[in-house]
């Protein structure tokens, strides 16, 4: 397997990344999931969390007119 550089864009609720790895066809899925899991573990080990934007809507009971 060969792995080449990473470009990452940080959005509000996700990381959009581009990397390039090369693998033989029989190893493709092992490499694909291995890279994904490796990135997740690296972020976890560095204490980096991606939070999701949240909007809380509160409804009051009773007459709304």
C-alpha cells in the first residue's frame, strides 16, 4: 500500500478530507476501512471532537393566540 498526503477542510459538523492511497484490488476494502479507522483513532487520541450544530426549540403549553 502507498499513501500520499492529506488535504482537510473543517466544516461546522464534519471534516472533508482528500487523500490518496493505492492498494491491490484484493486489499482495497481493508485499506479503505483501515485509513478511515486510523483517522478516527488519531482524532480521538488528540482529543479532537467534531460537534454538531444544534438548535433547541422550546414550546410553551397553553393558548398561543
